[in-house]
């Protein structure tokens, strides 16, 4: 019988871990190129290097990172430590034919958003001008550019490290003629009055950026892809009300196109994205 990677990890670690600790071994991890990130329970910290070595060998990666505290600050920086392997963790992660150069010690990358990155690859048309207000390393901008080939994608990013990787990834995926990286606060650097489509892929008080999103739209008419964390009982009412409130200030109407549930974020809290059309 073929063993799963987790079964093989448990079998290998059983030779040195006390039996009562085996059930604490993480059965979930993120594999990003040649790097794996996981949350190691405190009870296993004394064994972290040898446990990390087992994960590295079974999962065939060069480095294993321990997630110590999720994402920190406005720059969304991961709080991690190297459990095992090289401290040089820059890698290339390939997903849906897109190559993302990234250092998981310095920049976040969520495999849970993979479905949305795939979906965004086909939402735009060749006539679209897209503004991505929170581009990161190109999570949504690159799939749109590579597969939809719109007229232009303006990719805004405030984190200097993420912006560096965004620029490198634009070159890596050969879409420099389509994607224009914009460094700085999107409220200052995003182009106004030109877009047919705006992406708001930010989860911390994202409604604060709805005014700039509408200002980016040509004549304040077009499509928004709006992300928010929402209690399950308030989908789609809560995020839709946030959009309608701002649209009313600009004398615009909101038409709900679709609601996508990306993933569970916490008990009864979902990360969702609303596609809405803003009209006069």
C-alpha cells in the first residue's frame, strides 16, 4: 500500500519522537517552490530541527519554516523561523503556468487562494484596463496578464520587498508590455479615471479603499472584485452594503454579479470576494 507523505513522516519520526507526541505532527503545510511552511506545536519545539529534516526529505524541499505568528503589519510580513535547511529561501513557485519568484521568509503566499488566482486568469477581456490595488508579488495581476491579455494592468504595491518581487515576476513571466508596477500607497499612486476593472484583494478594513477603487474606474463605471472577511450569516449582505454605501456617495448604483467563497478564515468567518458592476 502506498503511504501518504504524512503517513511516511509519522512513520519516520516515530523512531525518535515519544509516542504521545506523534499526533501533534502538523498534517497541513504550504509548499512554496523548494520551501515548506508549517505551524509546529510548542510541544515539538525541542525536536524542531530533526522534525524539519524529516519533512524536508519526505516533501523533497530545501528548507522548512516554522510559522510563529501569521502575518504582521501593513506590509503583511510573515513571522517565521528556519527549522531546517538553508536560510536562503528565495524560490520560484509555479502555479497554473505562472512563475512566482518569492522568499517565504519575507513575503506571504497563500495556497488557499489558488482557486481565486485561477479564476482571475479568465475574468478580463482584451479591451480591459485593470487596476490591482494590492498587487503583492503579482498574485492576480500576473494570471490576468498572462491569460486574459488586457490592454493594461496597473499593479499597485506599498511593500518595497513585495514590489521588488512584483517587478521581477513581471519580467519572469514576460508581461512587461502589459503590466505596469506602481510603487506606493494606492491612494496616491493608482491611476484615476481609466480602469474598466479594479481588484481590491485586501482583508483588513478593505472598505476604506472603496473610494479610490471607484475613482480608478473610467467615469466611475465598471467592475470591482472586492475581498472581505464576513460572518457566514452576513454573506453577501455585509460586503455588499459597504460597496453600496460608498457608491451612493458618488451617485452610482451597484449590481451584484457573483459571490465567491475563497476559504474559511476562522470559525464561521469566510474570506469572500464579490464581483460587482458599478453603474450610473
